[in-house]
């Protein structure tokens, strides 16, 4: 308001001067009417005096108005403070889930509110967004939430920089899957929680689609020849665009497929060596797996499609026969009982990453955040989550009966397999983003294999 008033005052001064100057010019000739000039000058001085008084009055009014505004703002702040004291603090949870996935997560937070009386607000931010947002916020000693879901490797990295609270005392590791907290640990200290996880068991298919077209799913005990024959049979089905839909977003669904090939044909130890940086991407066995299995199979894949809309919708309606995705897909289709799973022939190990989260060192409500942290890793919270479908508990106290039928099938299915950490999520950093980009290139141009592998080797641990 003060800026607008000052502008009006300046405008009035200019107008007054112009009007007075015009009167001087047109009202007389200097040589003929000096008296008129003197009179006009007197009037101008009088007008300027009146204008000065007006400016003084306006300044007084501005000061009074600003004083009132400041008083109002102070009053509002006092009321907000009193309201917060009455209602209690509101802690913010930042997570990657939106839409149906968010709806499946919110019952956990609502249950915590009921039990604790602490208010919780949920905010959607994906890990990719947080990776650019958090460094600046941490530098300013602030954070977008009080409990934040993020990549495990990132949590461990930032813990070493002092930005993450130590939660070792909040966790009894004997209640959880072996190694569940390894990605968020630094030496013997734990800096993150392991919520439910999602296994990546292989290629999903619709049982009704296979039955209608006389197709027989292969298993981990099948041969590579039998698997490639199945792909040919799917390609021959009328209306099928490609045997396999390629999910894509920023590139990560393609990394899951690649990881499944590496684990199947290279073994769990190769995965461990790649994470540690003791295996090379440009030499065997890695190059051989790409050359012998991945690249020859790419002709059966579609071009990369948006994983959670285009790809899943097109696959479900029969444009594609198979779709590689994690177990969260059971909560994203119309009829999860119509789902079946096909691992690659010879598969013995599957990836089962957890959803990791942390408490930033800059939370305003550390006690409330720790209380929520303990609830999220608890048997009750994880039982609520797995009941929504698409999630597997990391807490060993969650009974099989807590799962929907299709997820019980997944739990029973993975009992025959060893589990491994996610390759690119564990390494993280520039390797992960390069892995995303290079696989998208390989998918559309398999002839780039050597360049792709060289690019990965250049940024590998």
C-alpha cells in the first residue's frame, strides 16, 4: 500500500509542475506582462505549499496503516501459536507415492494419528526430485519434512555429512529380514528405517490371456530355448504388438530387467562384485550376458513406454504378453488374481529392496518424528501396508495371513529364491543416472552395446 501511495504523490507533484509551467507559458509574454508572471509564481508557491501539507498528511496515514498491519500480523501469529499449542505439532512425511499407491499408504499414517494423537501431513516428492532439493535445504539446515523416504545409499551418504539422525537405538534387527538395514548403515550405526519392500520376481502375465491363446508359462526350471519359444508364440498371437512391454520413466524399469538377467546368468556374487566395483562392465561375464542374452532378446521388447500408465494399460489389454515389474503391480491392476509370474530360466536370486526413510537432523519435532519412525517399522504398520496389496513386509513378525491372496502367492513364490539388494539403488550417484540413460539408448539402438558398457564402466565404483 505504501508503494502505491508514494507513486500517487510523485504523480501529483509532476502534474502540479506541468500545470503551473503551462500556465506560465501560455498566460503571458515575458516582455509584456511581468506582473502576471509574479502572480503566477505566487500561486505556484502556494500550490506547492498545499501539496507539501498533503504529502505530510499521507505520510502520517501510511505510518498509521502500517502500524495497524503489523499489529494484525502479530495478532495472527499469536493465534497460530496458541492453536498449535492446543492441537499439537504437525509432522510432515515426504514419500514418492501418489494416486493409488498413496491411497494404500495413508492408512498407516492415519493409524499412527489415532494411536499417538500426533498430526501427520503427507507430501509427495519422488527420490529424483529430492536428490536436487535436499542438498540446498541441508546446507540451509532445513528439510522438506520430518520423516522422508529416500534411496538407501543417499541416506548413508548424507548421514556421514551430519544431516541424518542416528536411529540405532530405535531398531531391533532380529525382528527384520537379514541385511534389511545394511544400505542405511554406516559401520555399526543405523540412520534409516526399512519399511515394506517389493520383490522383482520376473515377467508378469495375465492367466486369462495365456489360457485364451493356448500359452504355457515357463519357470525357473525351464531352458532358455523354451523361454525364447514362448516369446515366439506370444508374438504370433493376433493383435499383439510385441511379446514384452518395456516400462520406462526415468529409465529405472529397464534397469530392473537388466539386473534380473545379470543375477540369473551371472549369479549373486556378480551382483555383489558390481556393487563393490571389483567386476568390470566391459569384460566377461558382464559383457557376455549382454551379448548372449540381453541384446538378442531386445527384439521382443517394445520401445520404452511410460511404466505406470501406457505400458501397464497396454499390457493389461493384450497389446503385449509379458511385463517385467515389481510386486507392487498387484495393487495396480483390476484383478490381481489374474496375475502369474515368469522368472528367467535358471533364476535363483531375486531383488527385494525395501522402501527406506530417515529423520533429518533439522526436524523441529525430533521426539514426534522418532515415535512415527518406530511405528512405521513396526509389525502393525507393515501389516496394515501389506494388506493393501503390492508390498512385502521386512518385519518378520507380519504373518502370511495378513497378505491378500495374490501377495501370499508372491511370498510363497520367493521362498525358493535367495534375495539380493538392488544394484543401481545401492550404488546410487552418477552411476545410477548413467545406468538409466544408457539402457534407454541400448533399448532403441542395440548396436551401441560397447559404447553403453564403456559409459557404465567409466562411472562404476
